[in-house]
C-alpha cells in the first residue's frame, strides 16, 4: 500500500507517495528521475548505487523507500554545490579516474563519504575505503590518485579558509 | 602531423564531466512517461526438447500486457553472425540454462516478477554435453542436429616446416596441458535496452551495444522486418569488454515493442540474469609442446587448443581462430603445428571478451617459454629476447611483419626496469611465511579484422549551422573513450578546441556503417576515417573562408580556434558566420578508411590472418602466503608497443584496466558451471578484483610510429590483458617451484600445490 515518505534530498525537502517496501534506488531513479544513482548488482556487492544517508555511505539497492523517511539524502546530483563540481569530482575529471562512468557516481559518493570521516588518508586507507565499490574499467589506480588528490584539495581549501 | 605540433590530442576526457555529475544518459537510464517492463522466462535446464509453453496464468495477471512466445516472432527467430541458429525465443530445443522460452510485457517490475513465476513449460530433458573432449567423442549427444561436423563449431590447422623432425633434433622439449577459466565480463551496466515503434512505424531500439549496425541486420532478419524499419542507437555503454559485441536484449525489447501498440518498453537484466544469459570468455584446454636449442632459439612448436564455445556459434569459431593465430605469442618458431578446435557444449554462451581468444593461447605459450628457459638455465627475458619477432620476420603462422614491430624494444625496456633488475634482492627479503617470485609474460595482439572481413569505417565531420564542429561516431564508446578521441583527432586536424565540439553517438539512421567497437580497432580504424573527413571539411572551410575574406586560394588562409584567418594577418571570419555561406550538403564531409590486410593470408587459415600487431612485455612480482595460499600481486610493469600514444591518461586507462582484469583472470575469476547448472550466480560468488587486489602499476610505452595509424597509433584496448595470467603463473613458479596448470590460481589450488596434494609440474 502506498504511503507518503518525506525526506531531504540534495538540500530540498521532497515527498513521495509510494509503496514503502520498494527499493530506495528505484524511487530515486524512477519516481524522482535521479538516474545518476546506478544499479550494478541489486544485492549490495558493487557499490554503484551508493548514496549518502545522513552523511554516511549507504547502498540504495538494499534500502527500502521507508528507510529514507526523515533522512538527509545526498545523491550524485547533489554532491557538487551551486553548480560547482565537488573537489572529488574535479579530481576524478583531472586525473582520468573515469572510463565507462557507470561506477563513477557511486564511487564519487563513496569517496566523498569516506573523506568526511578520514580527511587525511594514506593510499592504503583509500584502497580500503573504496573497496566496497567495484570498477571494472580502470584498475582503480587513477581512482585512488583522484581521491588522494581530492583529499589534498579539501584540506587545502579548509586551511586556506 | 609533425612532431611537436600537437595541440588538442592531450587533455582530460571530454565525457568526464557528464559522467562525474551523473548526467550522462546510458541505455539503462531511459524512462519516459508510460512504459512497460519486459522480462524473459529462462529455461534453467541445460538441454531439453521444448513441447509447450503455458502462458495463460501469466497472461491473466492484471499487471500483464502481453506474454509472447516463439510463435509471436515474425521472422526467422534465429540469431547468428556466421551461423544463424540461436533462437530469439526457444521454439524446439533448449541448449543452455539461459535460453529464453517466453517474454513477458508488464506494467510494473512487481507484476513482471510474479508473472514470470507463473509461466511453465513442458519439456523432455536431453542428455547434455559439458566438456569439449566429451563433445568431440563418437556418439556424444548432438547439440545441433543439422551440424554435419557434430559438435565441432570450427577447426583450424596451421603447419609450417617439419615439426615432427624438428622436435627430434631439439636439445630441450617442454610440454604442458593448461586450462584457463570461464571469465565473466561483469560490466557494471548489465544488459539493457529501450524500444518503441515511432510514428513512421520504425522500430527504434536504444541499447547498450557495441555493434549497432550489425545488430540492425540480425534484428530485422530474426523479427521479420525490413532492415530500414529498424533503427539502433548506441549511447555510451556502462562497460562491455566484448560482452555486448552482439545481440543481448535487442531482439527481446524489439519483439515486445512490436506488441504494445506504441508504448515504449524497457528491459534491464539484473545481475543474475546477466550472469545466466550473458556471454563469457571461452574456457580453454591447451596442449603445448615447445622445443628449443641449447642456445635458447626455438625450433618447434606443437599445440592443440580446445575452446568451449557453449551452445551457439556466435563469434566463437573466430575467437578460437584468433587464439590459434596467436598461439606462438610474439616469437620466431620455424616448425609449427597448431591445431585449434572450437566445440559446442551445453554450458554458458561463449563470446568475445577483451583479447578475443588470445589470452588463452598466450597463457599456454608464455608458460612453456618460461619452462624452456628454466630447463636451459636461461634468464626468462633473455630467451624471449633472442626469439623475439622483429620487423621482416614471420610469425608463428607465417605472416611477414611489415608494419611497426616494437616487441624486442619492449623486452629491452623491461630488462632495464629497476623492478626487474632488483628482483633477487626483493625476493630475498620476503617476510616470514611468505614467498616472493617474479614472472614474465609477453604477447602480441592483432589490430582489426582478419583478411576476409573488410575492416572499414565511415566517419562524418560537420560544420553545423551554428558554426560548431560536430563529429558523427559510427563506433560505440563502451568506456574506452573513443568518442572523445574522435573529437580530439578532428580538433587536431581542424585546429579547433575539442571542448567546443560536439559528438553524436552511433545511430544507424546516420548511415555510417563502421563495424564494431572491438578488435582493438575503434580508434585505429575510425580515427583514420575521422582524419579523412576532417581533411575534406578543412578544405571546404578554407575555401569558403578565402572567398569570404576576399583572398585568392586556400593557401592564404588558415584555421584557428573558432575562425578562419588570413595568414599573417588579424583579418578573420568566425566559423559561425562562415557556416551561413556554405550549403548544408558541403558542410558535412565523409571519410572512409580500410585497415590494411593481405589477401594472400587467406591460404593460411580460416578468414585469413591479420598483418598489424601491438606487442608487450610484462613483469609481475607476487607474494605468496604459504599459510593460506593467497597470491598478492605486489608490483606490475607493463611495457607496451601500441604505436604512438595519442593521450597518455586514456592510454594508461586501457593498460591499467587490462591488468586488473588480467589479475582477476589469473588468480580469482572462475565462473563455475557443473553439468550445465550455473553454480556462480552473482557478484558474491563471482569475485572480481577490488581496489585491494590491484597494485599501483607501471606502464611504459614504447612508441614506434605506425605510419598507417592515426597520429602513429595502434590499438591498445586488448593487447595488455594477455600477459597477466602467464606473468603471474610464472611468478608463482619462481616463488614456490610449483606450476599449477589449471587456472585461476586460487588460494585453495596454491595451498594444495604447496602441501603436495594438488597438481604440480
């Protein structure tokens, strides 16, 4: 049975009338038109559907619509602010961390979430931090380069005010 | 273009912004207003005669629009590239667990799932055949009754010199039987498509496909439509690696769309369906025997290759032939007997996967090469160096190398790399319970199609009414970045900033048949066509510019970003103004290119051979945990000759991505099928490398100028993957003295071998 579910989505309040047992990824993609969040496995193995739920990385393919209720949700469409790319996005572009791009939204979201909790990571910590996200194209090296670079950008941005 | 005059080839990928913001629209992202979901009922039995499909309960479900069976297919109901024998929907015989027996069109995902469960079918199980050796035996169950050669898809044989005599005279002979696993592509975007019948009655299919032009022919024939009534559009793909080289969802969404009264339909296989019904790399069993003289020179090679095609031919015979053509890797061997067999089984659908048959045979050859080095007490790079193919040599099937051949330079560059030179010290400092080893693997990989199949491309470059440069791509971009590279190539020729240019993705309505996004050809072949088109457009623009600026002849003017200018002057005319002075037909220029081929090679083997190759030499440094059997790839060096590098990050993306897939192929990826039942179901049971499994990699580019290539390049998409498995297997032998001939080198197999319970050399 349908129910009204309200939550903050990329900074704005939204209300969706839907069956609360539907998958969060389907609500985002089909009802809200936010197709940036991808589905790669449907079982929580690949990370392509990563979103931020109250600043924590979660997998929207194994979340229900009901679990969105009252939460602060950020999808790839809300990662940058005011039309600017997020430093993680900039680093992904500059350092060639993108190939087919299907893992990219989830990978960016995972990296953003990871850097919130660990703003000055070692390369090995980055490897572990994004290991829940599968990329079949890049071999990860440039993604790790990009996350390392983004961390420096974010720290630089902070210290520079 | 002269050296040092590159302006626009370098720079970040032009598709990066739309992808990093989630705005890029893949086939999976099509949803528009009212649409229906489409799903297939899969057989889940490996071999059976189908009598009846019961659809009435599903059809009565309130959420169901239509249930379709083979009776609803208007055309031949057969798919195929070389042989047309794969049913769109099974009508007589089920030949593998993933075969579809019915198609459901539903108003929602939920209704689709429920209705699929309500479909039943009557069938009589047939004895199956699950191993190529068994399949070739007299009396084996036949998978295609009408195949005169039983279960054989195709056989090839190449014989040169007198291998029997030569083996008798060799100082050392090494041999082994090697088995490589069934590898799943595991692209992140599973097979998906969107279809509708437009207002003109044309069937439009937007699909995640590497092959829009070839698909159109197959769809039209199978569904009984005129070829001009089918339009296929290929947006950026979310990965493919060969697994979307051909029909996946296209005929199913097409069939559904013909039965909805104009409502669009969407099909998106979930991961399990993708695994069940999608193509896999052909598993291979390879008998290798190599003979060498005391000085290390190779004298004789004998190999028998058996590739498991699965139930339908698809491109499997061609994949095996390509493996056979490369069976001697990149070495001179004067006496050769190569036999290749591609064989039907009731296992999974076999198909292209990065490397197209070469990673299998290279795995065999490069291991016997290292075994020969070991037996002779030679350095594994030295034995490769002295046998390395050079320009003018003949390769293992007898083709003279008349194009750029930088293989020996690859070996030299690897030999001088610090990670090679300091290997003994590194090995000696292994921590407790760990053993370290270093292994080498080399390879060659052909560019384009074999001689019999014209490898052609048709490009269009246009000056739009608004003065922008637009490139129409005829070859899908599955993630390798060729679309952006086409813009950079056109930008380089036209002296325009690619960031201001437009790309149009492949669409059969644009009539630019250009072959497939495969065969390490996408940039080489189509890039050359782009150069031709851009040169023609350049002349059109310069001529119009000269006329408008009131000067004689096109030599007085030049193109600068956004404008045409009189040379040595500041007088110029913006392209957007100039566009109005050129009629639409002239503003759009076509370019054509055909990849070099040699007709005389048709005598060598099926389809003839290739003439142009990329090469490489690899080093893997691994650490083996003697308590768990786990292999860690600690360092990896890939030296590659793929001609000149157009764009370094894009080039290295291909190198690094190939190494990651190669590491997976070598140590973890194994799609298990027992008696036709899939024991691997999803990404929880099919393990692909994560960021924790792939080291930082060293990519060294040897850059001979390939004069036939666009800006001197050759294909880089596939060559690298073939070196990984043998480099790692050779490293394991170096570390522990064991050679496990059945791949991948899982911890269980390694541990069994280390404790003396498993397979050994």
